[in-house]
């Protein structure tokens, strides 16, 4: 884990991209823990950077997250870090009028996600960031989990249009032979026609199937 992980970007389509989750919650729950581990690993594998920003000084980050290479944390907000470079920062905003496209790789170096995207029902948690004046792009009409939103953004910035990405909407997760639960989100679909989820997420869903998703986040 690296502290103060946000850096000023080098501009241009070929520059390293940075994916920032503005942490808007007082805790880091089990759902977020698995998502952050996944985003950090996938970002590093793709040659990109990942940072958790606006983290409270007393935020208890699990050791399993701290140990992941590629996980960076910054207690400052993206507004403080990029106040003079807002034109290079893209806010992934469900309310934005324009969808993200591959050409945006030339215009933006930093992609910001407003905390837990995977709320059910969705809450407009990105509104706090929207007020700060960042340019917004949307990822389509269906709610995504945070790791899915970062994954889809990275795929688009690497050249794949939103419409070309294979999706699986509202997948059903089998809890046992008698029970299943429908996930209220959109996921990327893998080669086996299954939703791409963080390692351990299925077990977490099964373990806490009797709870509401809000308790997992």
C-alpha cells in the first residue's frame, strides 16, 4: 500500500491512466474490500494506477487490502489534487449526458468514481463530485458495481466501445439447491457466460444472503 497515491497526470492518450475511487463512506465493508482488491490488481496488470481518495484518517482499511500491490490511498480529495487540471479528469457519472468512448483516452488521464456505485436502490452519491466541476461521462443506463464500472471504463479507454462489451444484467446467483438471489447490477460477462466478480464475492453473497445488500457494502 502506498500513501498519498494521487499524482499529477502526464497528458495524452498514451499516458498512464489513473482510476480513482472517491471513498464516501466512513467504513470499508466486506463488499468494498473485495472490490478494491480486484480494482487494484486489475489496474496494475493493465499498467494503470488505482487510488482510494478522500479516505478519512481513521478509516480502518483491512490488511488484505493494504497488502495488495497497486493499492494506493490518499486522504486528500481529487478536487484538492487536481484543482488546476480539472480538464484532464473525467467523472463517471450516471447523470452525465454523454457516454464514455474510446476517443476520451486522448482527453482524460484520470477517471473518478464516486464511492460505492453498487447501491440498491441507486443513490446519487456522485452528486458531491458533480458539483466540483469535473467533466462527466456515463457508462450506460444500468447500475454497476464499483469494480465493474472501473473494468468497463478501462476496456473503453483501451479501445472497445461500450456497445461492444459483453454484459450480463441482473444475474441469478444460486445460494443452494432451493434458493437463489438476483443481483441488481450489470456485470461484464466472461467467456463462460458468467458475471465477472471479485474473488470471494460469491461466497460473501451466499454467506450473507439473508441480509440486505446495504449491510454488505
